[in-house]
C-alpha cells in the first residue's frame, strides 16, 4: 500500500502544484469568482486522462505503440508554451499595475488570461493523468485483498498530492502579491525548463532526436530514481545523468525565457543603476512599484 | 531582439523539433520481453551496440505495468494482456537498467549493449 501511495503522490504532485499556483494567482488578482476556469480545466484534464486510459486498453498496433508517446510529447511542449506565456504575462502585469489590480483585470484581455489559466490546469492534470488512471485501474482489476489495499494507497496518494496543492494555495494567499508573482514566475520557468528537457529526452528515447552523450553523472549524490530526486525532477527538471541535448534545451530555455520574462529587470538596472528603494504600500491588492 | 520575436521563437522552436517524427522505420531486430507476476522475462537482454532494435513487450500480468528506463528516457504503460512494440535507438556499449515502475522491487532488468 505504501508503494502505490508514493507512486500516485509523485505522479499527481506536479498537477497539484500547478493547480495550487493558478488558483492562488486568481485569488491574488482579485478574481476568485473565476476559479471555475481552473476547476473546469482540471476536470477536463481528468476526463481526457480517463479517455486516453480507455483508448490505450482498447487500441493496439502502431496506435498503441506510438500514439500515447506523441500525445505525451505534445502535452509537454504545449505546457512549456503556456507556462512561459503565463510567466511573461505576470511580469507585464506586475509592471503595469500601479495599485488597483482589480481594475486592470477588468480589461478585455482578462478573459483570454483565464483561458490560459484553464489550459494550464488541463495540461497539468492530463500530463500524468492517463498513466495514473491505468495504474489505479490495473490495481482495481486485480480484485484481490492486496489489490484493494494497493488501490486505496494509490487513491490516498492522489489525495496527498491534492493536500500539497491546497497547502500551496493557503501559503500563497499569505505572501504579498509582488512576492507571489516573483516567486511563481521563477518557479514556473524552472518547471517549464524541466518539462522541455523531459520532452527532448522523450524525443531522444523515441529516436526522433539523436542520442547525445551524458554530460555528468550525479546519481551517486542524488539519484533521480529516489524519492527526493524524483520530486526535484518533477519540480525543476533535475536529472542525475542529463544528455547533452537535454542540458542544452534546459539552459537554452532558461536563457531565452528568462530574458523574455525578466529582461525588463535587467534592462532597468543597466539603464538606471540600482533600482530605487521600493515604496511600501499597505493593503492586500497594492503592488509595490518602483519609479519608472 | 524584440520581446515579440523572442516569444515566437519560444513557441515555434519546440514545434520544429517535432517535425522529424514522421521519419520511417527500417526493419529491425525484434527482442521479446514478457511481464509475468510482476517480473520481466528475460531480465537481461543482450544487443549489439550501435544497432537500433525493437523491444516487443507483452504484459501477461493481471494489471498494467510501466516499462521504464531512466537512462533510455523510455516510459511506456503496457495494459494487462497487451503487447507493445518499442523502438530503441542505437545504443553505445554499456549496461542500461530498466524497471517496471509499478512493481519496482521485483520487476527489474537490464539491456547490455556490446
């Protein structure tokens, strides 16, 4: 039972983290009334996971051999784009807002924003969703006492991941808006970089991209098969034995997306020297804005 | 570089990488691997280094299993009663471990390329 608990906890952890972040994001910008976008995105993700799970057990031949892998890579790449977009938008938003977040969000562009958030929820859930469905289904199909116990452990793992997402939400509510934007835009970039290098690795495993040499081997220090290594892998894309291409994708992504999202910070410092001390504002919805 | 053009690079680059996926496959050696009672049979596979091959994995177990090799970057769920063909790219000589992720304690094996 413990083993299955860890497996689903691990698979659902990333989805829970992303859901926690996007719910908090909506709460932070004063639009908890739009939570339903995230909820629907997540529910659609669950539905799509079940559909794919069913499809995999029904299909055979090349559709089964390659189909799920191509969908998997596609979902990864879409998630990378969405997270980058979201990080970029949060930075724009943080820069533009001069106090009243609510009013800014009432702009027409806000609706599009909610769709992105819904899609992030969808891809977050769908990414490992079908795998989790098949795993739990397989356990239930065994119809033995140990199978039921294992399935109970697996479901508890999902509940545990949901609790982690909830903790992110509760914790996120407490930190100030600028801090939340700053921390999550960095975290989302690292997550997206990890997803991109995972996609590159999968394409190498599929033979689409050439196999490249292993750049380093830290498996004796921190094995990516162990619990901590696996979680770090899901969070920031840690690999004990990264291939050259994976590493280049990761670093390249961080440089390009980092310049895209944080370029203004660096540019401003270079143009005007160190940023002046921030004016401290009070109130939940106040953004701390440096003079521009 | 403007922010907009940088942004389109971020979007387009991953899609371009997917393009070669259409590449056709040549007939390659097939190697059978069976999953039964949460174990792989055989648990050691010998292949020629530098030659791609196909793993034909049949799951005779009662539940789904996930063939996973961190080193080969392969993760593949095989539902109970199903057979899956996995193309494996040419490997450098060496030993590559794999596990059944759902039963890591018992389902272990390795591919030896030489």
